[in-house]
C-alpha cells in the first residue's frame, strides 16, 4: 500500500506545473482536467456534480475560498482503495510538469529524467515546496556510482556542497535532474552506462526490487528446468520470460511463515535452494555458490523483516536518516539555545565588569582632577601678577605699533591719491581723443554716403543715355546721318560721364582708406581708454584706507566688494549719465 504522502508528491508537481504565474491559483477548467485524470489513474468512482459543487463561483471569484487541497483530500485521497498503479500516476503527473520545466540540455534520456524525478519524490523532505537535502543527494549519488561500478569522489562532493551553500544546502527536482543530466559526477561515462545505473537505483528505491537476475526454475507440472528473470520484493518474488519484463510467467507471495534453505545437488543441477510458503514452494538453481548465498541471504532478510513488521531496507534507511536529521536539528537548536544563553550571561558579566571598570576609572579621574585643580589654582595665583605686568607692556607696545602703522598708511594714501589724479587726467585725455575719433569717423561716413548717392545718380543718367541711344538706332535709314551725329555727341557725353564716374570712384576709394585709418585710430584710442580705466580702477582700490566695514550689504563692482565708496559711486554714475545724454558722443 503506497503511503498518502507519496501519492501527494507527484500530484503537487502537476498542480505546480499548472500554476504558471506562481500565484497559488489555477483556473477551474484546468483543475477539472487534473481531477478527472486523477480519478481515472487512481480508479476512483466519482461524480461530476461533486466537482462542480466544490468549485462553484462565488462573489470573490472561482476557487477563491474552497481551495483545491480540501477537495483533493475529501474526494480523491480519502477514496483510494489501493488497487491502482502508482507508476501510472507518476507518469501522468510527469507528463504535465516535464514539458514546462525540461528546458536544459542533458546527456540522459527523458525516460531516465522521469526515473530521477521519481527518486527525488521518494527522497525529498516532508514539506512543500519539495526539496532534497544534501544528505539525500549524497545517498542517491553514492547509489548511482555504486550501480555503475565507479568510485565515490569525496573531494568533488565537498566542493559541490560548498556551491550549495547559496541554496541553503538543498535542490529542487529540476536542479537534481540537471545535476545528473549534465554528468557532473559521472564525467567520462557512456550514456548507456549512466542509464543502467539510474535504472538500477530506480528499481530498488521506487519499484522496491531488492534483487534481480537470471536463474533456473523447476516447473510445477512438467518438472523441467527453464531459465527465468527473477525480481525479489519485500513481500513477493516474480519471474519473467526475460529481463525486458514483457511476459510475466508467475509470482509467489512471501510472508512471515515463509522459509528459504539450500538443497543438495540433484537431477544434475547444482547450487539449488528452495523457497517455501504455506501455499506453494519454488525450487531455484543459481549460477554459482556466491549467487545462491546472496539470494538466500536477501530472501531470509525479507522474511525476518516481515516477521518484525519492518518495511523495505531502503525505506527503513530513509526513515532512519530523517530521524537522525531531526534529532541533529533538535540538538543543534538546543545547542544554539544554550549558546545564546551563555552569550547573554557572558554579555551581562561583561556589562558588570565594564560598569565596575568605569566606576574605578571615574574615581581615579576625579582624584586626578582634584589634584590638577589644586595645582592649577596655585599656578594661577603665581602667574596672575606676572600676566598683568606683561599685559600692560604689550598694550603699550601695541599702541606704539598702531601709531607707526597709521603714519605709514597716511603716507601711502597721499601717494596713491597723487597717482590717481594723474590717472584721471590721462583718462580724460584718452576719452577726448576717443570722442574726436568718433567725430572724424562720422564725418567720413557722411562723405562716403554722399559719394555713393552721386555715383548712383550718374549711373541712372548713364542708363537713360543708353536707352536714348537704343531708341535713336531704331529710327529710319533716312535719319541715320542725323542720328549718327547725335550718337557721336552722346558718346562724347557718355565718355565725359564715365570719366566723372571714375573720378568719383577714386574719391570714394580715398574716403574708404581714410575711414579705415580713422577706425584703426579709434580702436587704438578705445584700447588706451580701456587700459587707463583698468589702471584707474586698480589704483582706486589701492588708495582706500583700511577701515572697518559697515554692517549693511556691501556694494559689488568689477574691482571687488566695496572697492569704491558710496559718494564716489554717485559721482561716477552722474558723470556717465551726462556723457550718455549728449548727442553724437560715445559713452
């Protein structure tokens, strides 16, 4: 009888595959399909009305308050009779989940991946989501390498355990399939060899086959000896035509009343043993003595286990490993609790010692401070009179230094005032020169404009003469002589106008050269004016006496904060405004 938890694990994989968004909810139509498939595989009679009634819509939406787990327990798991094929259930659930998760390249086939999936369900922990811990991974890998005849590499597994530290030392089913499928622990092995090893572990852990192999069997009716493929489980032994298991020839149940013993040679057969039950007996011939002893020992172990009410060895070993992990976890939690208590006690002791040390240090510090205060009081009394004398001496010396400094500052102020007056005079001369240059430039502009107007007038006159000439040429032949005379006169007039135009062009060229010279002179005057302005500004900043600044907001100029006084700024603004208002003068 398969345990309820083992039935629930493949169903959980199927439900998780339907929950694509990982929200814990699946559409009602998908749950109906899954439920119908489970009814069929588990051979449970059912009513469609139960499914509809459980998953009815309500105000909050379909399947919002009922949930699938109550329905699974009530209408499916509670009604299982035990007459179903567990492997068919596994294959159905594998079909639902493998297509959505097998997205990596492997060296094993899909059938081998299914077997690893079944092994994972057998070895996984009893909580969801299902994971397999490090101890069970090691157990499975050891069984696999033992099945293929390879040695266990402890160093490689230690390195792999270090990599698992980021995943809390556990794997989900698809990570385990990827681990086996990528050949991390089976490098260099052929694909067929790995497949045989997976199949052997699968048969032992999932199909509960404790031993299998070819042996000779004596017939019940004709008493002839035929070769059969035997498979031993805890409570039965089956035999087939061959190891492909296509044709089952028979089986025999084993119970607590069964026996197994060796037989002497007879009928030319060696290595004989017999299995007896209250209903029937089975005589078998092994290939050699070692094989016979192995079969007798494992069958006797099955009988002993049935008498003691124990399960299969691998299931009992799995239970022992789980109990050991639980005990170790409990001991670890208890140890952690004790460590926390010791740590808290240690911290309390440390706090007490720290408080005592601080009290001693404070007492010592107070004593030192009292001694230092007494010494400082005596030193203060001794130094007070000496400091008074030194203070009076320093005040007298400071007064003398201030008087000398004021005298020096006054001399510097007078010298800077003289330099500033010279700079003002030069600045006025430069401004006058700039103003005269601008007047010259304006006169040249007017001259050039007049010459351009005359040139335009002459060009219009020439154009009119040219039009009259063309009109005269269109007259009749009879007036040709008169027109020729007029043409000559007009050509003379045109030549005179051309000469006058050339003269005007030369005059305009001369005026342009004069304009360029005046412009160059104006630029030089402007540069000199700017240079003198900078120098004046610099010296105006230097001649100020160093005085305490006002508490109000300071004036900001291009020479710095408060470079000129308020009175100077008002005088300059008034002067610049007057020059700006005068027509034809540059500011």
